[in-house]
């Protein structure tokens, strides 16, 4: 009886471990036979409408996928993939096909130990810090706080920081502990996944703002035009003027034709300089 009880406990422990790994092939029937759990239900395919702050890694995790590429490379997402190119720079309203989530099935021998490793792509947050004169803030000590976890870091010679982040991270806080910048000890809140595509005005404004060109409110095109300043100019007009001025300044700095229009050539250069 003691032996039978121990075998039962070991079986239940193995069953629990396999479930935690996402592997379903219990109970075993015979040696070298493909095994699976008949109780595990499959998640049916569907379409997901992207919301503000969504990026593919977080969407994948919410739907039970450890690798976002399973979703991104699905043929039903070919047109969206071609349009957006970057899976982590989506736009609210985009329709993303979520394929069927199937249990993992493996063939293995009984009466042996088996080790399974889940492979998934790394997700990293990359930042480049520059001063007001576009010079890198090099070798600066910083704290990067992500979802309550603090990572003490130091920028490299080009002012770059890089940190692996969980797929469902949406906010971070950066604090620079260095006198090279007047913003020493200032906490900067970073919204992960909120950068819109380059072909959207909101995405152009966000990149220009990040580069220090002060293009106005990212959502300025949705501003209430009934609000006016002392000179009778409404908020929408102010945002339009700020955006055009920022585009002109960027074009001038990059040796482009200065016309204040963020067309394809300016978009391409803006994406290159910004990094994404």
C-alpha cells in the first residue's frame, strides 16, 4: 500500500509539473507512444481589435502564447504584418488574427525522466539618452523601474540603455543620477507600447517629441477646438503650428527639403533617427 500511494503521489506531481510547462500528455499508455491530455480544451481562433497601449508580446501572453511569432507569422496577419512591419508598434483599431492555441504534443518513453525547455524571443526596452545639444549622456548611472522592479544601470558610451522586460510590461520609470543633465534625479515615466506607427500623425508627433522637437500633444488632432488662448487661437491650431514647426526644424537638421510636411522621405528619416 505504501508503494502504491507513493506511485500515485509521484504521478500527480508529474502531472502538475507538466501542466505548468504547458505540456499535456497524461496518463501514459505504452512506451514510445504519443500521449496527450484529453481534458485540455483548445482555444478557438478569433480576431482581436488592438487598443491603445497594446503590443504584440502582451497580446500573445494574454492569449496563452509564449512566442508572439506564432501569431505574427499566421497567414491571416500577412497584410497587417506588411503594413505595420514592427509587431510591437501597432495602432488602435488594427485587427489581429489570433490562431487556435493547441496543446503541445510530444512522444517520449515511459519510466524515464524528460526535460522540456520553453523557447521564447527576448523582449527588450532600449533607450538612448542625449542632452539638449544632441550629445549622448554617456556613462551615466540610472535607475530603471519596471513593474515595481528597480534595475540600477549605467549608459554606455553612446548613452544607450538596454533591459529585458516581461511581455506584459506597460510602464517604466527612468531616473538619471548624473550632473551631465539638468534633469538629474527627475523621474521620467515611459509608456511601453504606446508609440504609434510612423505613418500616423500621432506617431510622428511622439517621435519628434522624444527627439526634443516639441511637436505638441500627441493626441492634439483630437483636441477640443472650442478652447482658445488669449489671442483667439484654439488648441487645435496651436498644435498644428507646433507640429509644422517641429517638422521644419527636423528637416533642416537632417538636410531635407524644408516644407513642414511630414511626407514619406521625412517619415523614413524620422524613423531612422528615432530608432523605430
